[in-house]
C-alpha cells in the first residue's frame, strides 16, 4: 500500500512539474526586452490575472504565493 501511495505522489509531482514547465515556457515567450511581467506565477505556475499584472509592475507571483512569501518574510510575526 505504501509503495502505491508514493507512486501517486510521484505522478502528481511529474504533472506539477510539466505544468510549471509549460507555464515558464509561456513566460519566456512573453518576454519583451527588459520590461518584463509574468503571465504565470513562478512558484506554482497558476495564471496571474491581467488586473493583478497591471496593478503590480513586474508581478511574478500569484496572490497566494505572494501572501505566503510575505508571511514567511515576517517570520510569522504575530500582531
Ligand atoms: Zn503561485
């Protein structure tokens, strides 16, 4: 049973990597000179909404990844 479970995790990992690779390729195709913004999140590969890209110059993370990165940056400091 344990081996089977690992197999499923492995497949999920491969699919995730393929998705990310595809997203990064789309990002590369989108690059125009130095003034770059990202179509897809660099962390999870999810598409970044155009409103978010318009609001944040050179935005490279989706809301979720941005939020979790900011949380980590604060070392989970409590208010
Ligand atoms: Zn993300």
